[in-house]
C-alpha cells in the first residue's frame, strides 16, 4: 500500500505541483488549502507524513496546525514555506515540525530525499528490542520511551536523536557526527539546530525534576551519562 502524504498549501499552483510530483513518485496524496481542512483530513485518516505551509488563510496558521497535529500524534511533519529566517525555522521546529525547507531554495529531488528519510525513520524495527540507560527505557519497534515509568511524548526527530545516544551511552558525540547521523545532509549551516533538539529532549526528560542525563561537552559535543 502506498504511503499517504497530506499536502497543506493554499497556493493552487504550488499545491498542484507538489501533488503531481509526489503521485508520480508513487505516493498517495491528499491536499488541503487551509488549516481547518488539514486537521479534518488528518482526523479522518492520519497520513504517513504532512508537508505543511506556514502561511495559511483563515484562523489557523501553519504553526498552530503543526502544534495541534503534534499534540495528538507522532506523524512526521515537513514544513515547506516562504519564511526563511532563522527565527522562522526555530519557531517551526519549536511547534513540533521534524524538518524545514524554504520554497525559494526548493529542489524537488531534495524534498523527496527528506520525505524518504522521515518515512524511513518512522518504520518500526523488524524485531523487538529494548534499550536501557539509567531509568530511561526505549522500545525502537514501537517507538516508545519512558523515564521512571513516565511516558515521553517525542516527535519522530526527537526519538531518532535520543536513540542515537541510547545506542552510544557514555560516548561523546561530536556535532559533525550528530549532523551526519540524524540529518544526513547539510541543514543549511544553521549553528543551533542541535542545541534546539537538546533543549527539546531535556525539557521532556526532566519534567518531574529528574537528574540530567544528556550533557554538554563544551567545544566537542554531547554525551548521555549519569552525573
């Protein structure tokens, strides 16, 4: 069964181009011209991935659509927008997006590569496996994480980020290593994308005052270790 992609885009020409291109690549595609329609379609049948514009007509802009989608699911969300400042990228990622592309820099081949990467990471492992570190427990097959029995609600990218450290405990991972393993391409030179995801994970892992496990090694990178 082909994977389903929901395209949320109010520009008819851009929406048509995306739909035709994605269908040609074998995906099943639905389209929504505004946020309300997008949320209704997602409620009726959750897609495998969402391509989301931020500048949408009506009461719900793309950031709010992203937040609402993320609050109830782990569906991968790729933001595709005309907004290209660093602040816009951080806002999109803070709202729950897994990836961010600027329309002015769009190459369809790169869009497809990023879609494939997000869909690959969402696929469950072929065998049951359990990763443990301190009171963290990760189940890659079901993509579930708990800390001290409390379930952590992670986005697809956050899960991949934490899994990398769970598979390399007590090992300092450099920034270059993290870029290569998580994104697999140049994110555009933005210097703080790693810090953004470290902050996401720390916020969710330390909600109940738990001790820090993800530590900064200044000038080098990050490491998963106890005090």
